[in-house]
C-alpha cells in the first residue's frame, strides 16, 4: 500500500487501518491462550495492513514474526526492541551477520541452514535463538521426524537456545488428514526428552484446537479480524474486529431501462428500469475481478449517523470501477460513501463470493490505495 493519507484526497478510495481493532483482537488472542507467548505474524506487509499500523496496534505483543530480514531492519529502525522471528529463517548464508546484529530469532527448517550456523558460530560468533521446524505432515518446510533430533543436538551443541516448532496443515478442517491430533502426536513423540519451549498454533488452532497451542503461538489472520476458513460465520463467536476498512464513493449514477447491459461483456442485464451506482474501486485497487453478481457492498445513506444499506455488485469488476444495483438505496447519490469491506461487510464475505479467502484480498490491496492509520 502506498503513501498514508489523512483524508480522502484525489480519487476517493482509502484503506483505513483501525489500530484499536488490532488491540482488541490481540487481547482476544490473549484471552484464548493466556498461558502462551504471542508471535504476531506480520508477513506480507502485515497481511496488507502496513507495518506502521501493525507496530502501533500490536505493540503489546511478545514478538513479531515475518519473512524478510529487511522488514526486521524496519522494525528495529522504528524502535521495536522485542523479539523478531524470521519465519523461514535465512534464505542465504550472507544474512547471518545482519540477523545477529538485529537479534533475530531464526526458524531453521533444513540441513543447509544448520551448516551455515555451525560454520558461523565456529568462527567465533555468538549462538542464536532457534525455532527448529519439524515437518509433521504438512510437507512444506521442516525436518522429517527421523532427522529432527540430530539437527536439534547439533545446534544445541553449538550453544543455540532451542525451541521446537511445527505447522498444521488442517487446523481449519475437522476431517482432513493429517489432523491436528495426528501432527501433534508425531511432534510430541519426536521431541520427547528434549529441552526447550514449543510453538505450534496458527489462528485456526488457537480458535479450534486449544489443546495444541504450545509456549509460543503464531496468530496471523485472526489479528486482522478475518477467518482462517474464509467463512465469516466461523469466527463470529470469537468477537474479532475487522482492522481494515476499504472504502470509496459513488462517482456516477446510470439510469437503465429493462434489458440494458452493464459494463464489459454486459454480464448483468437490467430486469427492469433501475439505477446503477458507479464506485471508484476496481481490480487495480485489489478488489477481486472474480466477484460475482450479488457480492455485497455497503452504501452510506446518512453521513452523520452511519446509516447505510447493503447493495449487490452487478456486472464485471473493471480496472478502476465497479457497478452496484441501487434499487435498495433510492437515497444513494454521487458522493455517497461505499464500504467494500470492513466491519459492515466482512472481507470473508467478499472473498467467498470471489472464490478465494480473506487472506488473499487483504494482502492484495494495491500500492495505489492510500492508507490512513486510525
Ligand atoms: C502465516 C503463518 C502463520 C499465521 O497463520 P494464520 O493462518 O494467518 O494464523 C503461522 N505460522 C506460520 C509458520 C506461518 O507461515
């Protein structure tokens, strides 16, 4: 996302990031896992919310987990003195020195990373704090159980402070294998007798597998107020708040006759005379082009009191605009504020209507959309 903005300037589109909602969601995580320390996961520019907002809203976290060492540099430059975990460890050996300077905790998931560390410490450098990653069935990153203990002993022998980590493939789906229980069983069996705290749970495990948390939990999506499953109803009980509100305005209104088509390809045809609102938000802003007719937006009909009406998208989303059916909202006019997603329209709902999940939409908000941190 681009430069920050304090008000709607130029083109009327804005992503507002509500730091109070970050605070609320982090508190909810603490209530759900009071015994655990929290790595707040802020990869992908804090799931598209920008690092400034995350640092401000999540400052009471125990640590931040991210991917790119340059983002760790940013956090340190902006005064973060707490812990920082590089979730995929080092990508190249030449990052070791910077990682040490920044006091990063490192995930170690493969043999090459172990060798880099051994060589580096042998040269007289200090050992690291390590989250050693075990592949317990997701088959993405990590040591197979049969190789895990060897890797552990090697790093332990070099004085590294060791933690045990794994990641669940199906914490959001009850019947899919490997189940959380199966992965957890492999994990526990493999670390039996080894020292060090554990880290297992992502948001889905924090919400639905409270017996699989570990000493350090790793919430991501729930901090942003969206659902690990992509279905908003699944997290309603958790009382999380949407952190991002994406809003725009109606910039034109067309009066259609029955049978008139709307937009490219005329995907929608007016069944009767009706008004269509043109909203200044398109796929170049990160709104999904795959959104089907019927995807909801919220149209303000009273600037002061926050009154509004949900209206459906009709016609294909284009690069800079989308079109909505105003039959429910006779009060809507040019300049009416439209919420594309936020606390009235869950991002998960837009995602569901676009065959994706909220994660993807949040991360994809485009650099041309100004951000206001509130
Ligand atoms: C992204 C990520 C998380 C957070 O996942 P959510 O589903 O967003 O809670 C946790 N752990 C690891 C290793 C990750 O890569």
